[in-house]
C-alpha cells in the first residue's frame, strides 16, 4: 500500500502533504526531525491520509491535493476538525 498524508505543525499551524509506503515510519521520521522539509516545525499531528494500492495513484493524489482545488477539497473534508482547532 502507498499512503498520501497531511500533517499539521503544532508550532506554526501550517500543513505538510506527503506520500510514502510506510506511514508509521515516515511520520516518526518527521517527529524525529529527520525530514529536511519539516525539520524544526514539529511537533506534528497527522490529520488525514488516504491509502492506494498503486504508487502512481498515491503520488497523483498528493500532487492534486497541493493544488488550489485540492486544498479546497481538504478544507471541505476536514471542516469539522478545522473548526475545532481553528
């Protein structure tokens, strides 16, 4: 399985969207600050993920969710969560 995931930094409240075949390990790498793009932004909260059988599908979904339409989709999908954490 391949996973597309979205995390939120508890420090700066910004989001990070990524893709991996091992979600637990990848999240732990983010937490341990071993990922250059998120280093110094932790702690993190995993707020959303999708599982795909095909690697290409997962990466295509990640790419889509980084677009304006994809961000709107996530905002709509997570509206209850986002209103609680505002």
